[in-house]
């Protein structure tokens, strides 16, 4: 029987980050994932990593491997276009310089981040990766969990980290329930080229169905941005089935021409939108992180940044025995904050979906209040973007 300090189940961006962070802290860590290593190469999504997440990745030796693959985000721009005409009627800019050293964060393609994480884990003596391997069972013991893997191995681990997504096997085996909410939405994700520079501005346009978000990417033969276009499921699938010419016309109508004409340069992928909060974060010798613990709609760059904050909290709370009861109790105290964030983002998403004109007008009024009230605007930035006021 093999022994490790920590078994991480799930080899996506969150699971690989957990492996790199915990191995960097000196814990012998095995990370397994049922998918092959090359599976992430098809992921067309990007993630805006905010400052706390970048600090964590830097400490783990990952961030330096991303040279040239990041696009800084200096300004978050929210546009309400919820009037009778498809045009901007309220614009609010949130500048990083108001509360911290710019930028707020950096946008990175998921496949580039995954490659950097795999490379760093392979360079760490305390980390081992095993792709194409799944968890079959867990048997609890006082000082460990006994994990049976699909490759026939039995692993004695002092802590199991469930980073295996919204349909987490670890969560199910641990008997931890979860509240799941479906919105009848999908997000279309793809990359566009445009002639006008994005100037480090990430833009969310709110009309109905959900936000339409343009996030800067590093230039490659000209400016590029990643698009996350949320709509009702039926409308999203209608858009996904359009011809290239028809889709480009719909795309440019929805974008309000904020970056000039947009040209889709990647395939369109559709992702279902849900929210989820696990009833608990822990069980004996088990901790849930990332989408095994919580899922939110892609609004305000919250999802993966919340996930990396889980990993930082777990790392900071564990000692020589990573699965000790007091360490897991400390991590469990994170749950009320996560539940509040999931509820808050649920409210924002429902407001973004609104079709009724009175609700859209109320949304506009709220955005205008935040835009014009400096203390409210700065408080919203600090809370939503996870940065402290670092100005002198």
C-alpha cells in the first residue's frame, strides 16, 4: 500500500493548483484525474486571475511559467443596455488604481494555465500526477482514508482533497449533500479578433438572458478577446447553430460595437450554467474545494478565484497532519462566506437574465448608484475582486 500526505482527486485547473500549492508547502501529494493529460488542450475558456489568486500561484512557482500568455485587466466596465433600444444607457468603469496597484488581475487561457501547472507539478519533488486514473472507493480510518484507485493501487492518505467538479465523486462518497440551482441558461465561449485595442478593459454588457462579456487576451497578429455570451438555453443553442455569417452579425449586434467589428476565430463551445453550494466543506479526513464545494455563474470573475481562495485557506490551516480534525474545522469556517457569495451571485445572475422592463430599469438604477457613489464603488470592487486597498 502506497502512502501520501494528501490525495487530490481531480486534475483540472483547481485540482492541479491544489497539488502544486500543497506540494510546495512540503506535503507529499498525489493528484489523480480520470481524463488523459491532453484532455485540457480542447478547453477554449479563459480565466481572469485576480491578485490574490496570482499571489498564490506565484508562491507555488506557477505564475512565472506563464510569461507572454497573460493579458492585464486594468478596468472592469459594466454597461446596461436594457432599454427598448439595443444601446448603452448606463456605463460604469471600475479602475484598479482606485483601490490598489493596477491591474486587478490577468486573463489566461485555461489550456495555458493547465500546461504551466502540469510543468510545475512535475518539477516538484513532493508532487506526483496520475492521469487516466479515477477514485473507486474510500474507507475511513482514524488516521487516514484508504483510497482504492482504478489502476489497482490502494493509497493511504491523511487527507483527501475533492477537486473533482460539480458532480464530485468525493462529495458523494463522503455523504455530503448539495443545493443545486439550474437557470435554464448556457454560456457560449469563443475567441474573437478585432481592430480596436482593448486597452486592458474587461467589459460586461447587460441586456437580457445574461451578461455578454469581452475579456482581453494577449495580442496575436492583432488584438483579441475572449467572449462569454450567456443566454437562455434555447437562444444559446439557436445562436450556436447559426452559419458563420449569421453568427457574426448577431455577435456584433450584441457587442454594441464597443471594440469595433468582431470576428469569431475559434469554435463555439456551450456550457450549462448552474449554481451549487455543498452542505458542508469537510468530512473526516476529507476537504472539498472549487466546484466540488461551490459553483457560480461566470459573473465578475468569481468562480475560479473563489476556488483558489479555498486552496489558500486549506493550505494555511493545515499542519504536520493535514487531515487533523482541528485543521478541517478551521477550513469548514469558510462555508458561511462561500454560501453568501453563491447567494449574491445568484441574485446578480437573475437580475442579468431579467426580461421584464421594470426589473431592467431597477438594474440600471443600481448600476448608476454604484458608479456615482465613490465609497460604494470602491467597497464593491474590494469585495468582488478580492483586493485590499494598497494605496498610500
